[in-house]
C-alpha cells in the first residue's frame, strides 16, 4: 500500500506542476528587442508569469509559421499561453479576456508595432490599432479597438 500511495503522490505532484506551468507564458523574441521586453513588463504588471526565449530571426519566423500565423498577422514577438498564440503588443486585458472566454481560435494579434500599444509607448504619441482574434481557419475578426 505504501508504494501505491507514493506513486499516487508522485503522479499528483506532476499534474499540479503541469497545471501551474500552463499559466506561464513563453515569449519568443530577439535578445536585443527593447519593445518586447517592455511588453513583457506590461504583462508581468498585470499578473502574468512569463518565460523569455531569445531566438534568432529565422527561428522566430518558424515559430510563427508553426503556430498558424500569416505574415500579415505578425509582429516582433510571439507568446504562447494556455495553448493560445499572443502575437505582438496585445494589451494584457485582452489576453485575460481571451483566457476567460476561451474561444475556439489560434489566439490574438496586434500586427506590426503601433505606437502607443503596450511596449511601444512614445510619450503622448498614439496610433489607433486593433487587436485581432485569429480563427483556426486563419481568418481574423476585431477583438478590440484602441
């Protein structure tokens, strides 16, 4: 019976560890990109736990492609959290909404690098931008507008 309890405890601890890791976002980015680091600070300030993976440009493009992103949906960094892709300077509130609503989708993107989006702050300058929901068929729809 003791061996059974030990094995069960080990299994439970492993499952708990996997559940805890599900909330850690892995951010793939260039090691020198300051706006990516500022976006990560924005996310951390909103309660997200992040792990950065610095990768070369070719590897970053491969990661985007593997996760179903089209070129026109891309930005400078790609994060994966709870199975969703978060591409570019998506505000933390929109990521929280995505994780609460759990749509059947690839994830969210803010294509390009609009000034004023999280991590792209430049004083009082602000571009209008949209956060797009990327459906599994590759189509998009507006998730939020700023």
